[in-house]
C-alpha cells in the first residue's frame, strides 16, 4: 500500500544487504515513519513482543523471516547441530505472543521446509525461499479477500445509490497487520478503488489504540473517508442505522468458526446481532486453528503489561511525543488483549477462497484438505 505516494510492504529484505530484514516500527505511527533493521533472532523476538510489528499476518511473516535469520546464524559444522539451533530459535519466536496462531504456523512451516535440507547452505536457501513465500502468500491472500469481500459492499451500495456504505471496523486488521492490503480493510480498499462510496467508522481500540493510530493513518494515506470513534460508540451508531456492515479481522479462528480478535470485538458482535447489522470476519487460512473446537475455552488470551492501560502517549502541540498517566498512580489495571466472539454471532467469514458461514461444515467445504487432518 502507499505511504506518501510510495508503495511499501510491512516487511522486506534490505536491498543492499539481504541478511537484514527491514520493518516499519508501528509503535511510532502515526506521528513518525521509522524503518528498523532486524539482524538477529533476538531482534526479531523483540520486534514481535514489543509490537514494533503486530497483527496476525505480519507476526507470521516476521517469524518466517526470523527463521531465515536463524538459519544465517546456525552452526555451520554439522546439519544436526544447525537443526537443533533452528528448533530452539523457533521456540523463542513462538513464545513472544500467544494468541495469533500465524506465529506458530509460520515457524512450523519453516521447520518442515528445513527438514528437507541436506546441508546448512541448503537450509539458508530454503529458509529464505520459505520466508518470501509466506510473505508473498500473505499479501496475495489478502488481495483475494478484498476481491471476495467487495461483493458484500457492492450489494449494500446498490440498495442506497449515491450514499456511502458505512462500515465499522475494530483494531487494525489493515495492511499494517499483514504484509499488504490487510484482511478487514482489503474489501474496503477494493470498493474505494472501484469508485464505490465507502465511509469507515474506526474504533479507537483501547488500550494501544491500533484503530486511532494505525487504521486511521492507513485509510487516510489511501484517501478512504473515515471517522475515529471511541470504542463504546458502535452500539449507538448501529441503533440509529448508521452502520451498514461490520468487518473485523482475527488473530485465531477455530475450525468451528469461533473468532479471537482484539478485545472489544465480542461486544461489537453482540450489538450488531441486536441491531441486525451483518458482522463479518476477514481472515486468511493461516489464521485458522485446525486443532481447536471451542474458542472461548481453548484459545489462549494474551494478558499484556498493565502500563498499556494506565498510560497513553501522543504528540504535544510543539511536536514532542509524550507519555502521560491516565489513572490514579496506585490503581491496579488489567490488560486482556483479546476476546473470543462465538461463531453464532458471526454472519460470515471472508477468506482467500471465498465467503463462508462461521461453522465447521461451511469452513471445511472451503478447505476440504483439512477434513480429519490438522
Ligand atoms: O495486538 P495486536 O495489535 O497484534 O492485535 C492484532 C490485531 O491487530 C487485531 O486483533 C486484528 O483485528 C487482527 S490481526 C489481523
């Protein structure tokens, strides 16, 4: 997608030194656009844990490149020692964030590819290819999600000619959360690019404000009309007919259709159901967990540092970035980062293979190769 008119992905190999991975430091957006070099597995683990990169697809792609960096640093004297080093690196990366299943998926995909290598040189080549494939596939799958999802927006637009289709989204499931296009935003960009008038209600998404900081920024860079709202406004808007459609992303979705996404998603789904607003979840297949049946009970929910709740940062009038305390100094705070929306509240899933209902039968019809096989 475009930043200041120039095309960027969220992760790439440095042009003049392909042993270095480059990312955009998302902690600094929207006020500063800073590119960071990742040179070691520890750099990659830090970037994921501290959320320089974030969002299910990008976490997976970063882990994929992290395994390539690990291969570059693996002991060269024997293949078995190199493989042990890579398995350990994979464990280190997997431990950085628990909810987004793409992380585990990408590391496992790399380890499977690496097992086929007969020498350490081959491991490096395989790891590089696999990392690129994961990233390219992520971008392509998001593009296809856009192609499928735009039909939902088109259908609503035909019912209200001349008026914008109002779409509510939560958190950032935009191109910054993937390698390109985004999941929830891909149908929105596709509609906008086709000249269908759209307007996006952007939930601010406390405590880290990924909506206010990131979704608003990327929609603005692409020229998509949008309005940032406080997290609790969505229900009111839905009651007054001001939301035509909700589209959110997912960090992990069970094969039965339960959706883990940024905390607060569940409440939006409840409000949507109460007001007959269609509630769609956009996700690539890498975000399905083919082993879990009951999302509410089985999906691990990350609990982050409570400082994210107690403090907030932003730009002052004279351009400095400042952090301020919001709560009484000694008040305890809890920081549950995700919640699970049960499948029964989800109208449909928008995937790279098409749109399906959020239930086992419908999901497995799109992914028949997953029947009886995690
Ligand atoms: O904690 P984050 O920012 O990594 O959370 C992930 C998200 O951005 C959202 O939950 C998003 O809607 C799904 S990830 C595509």
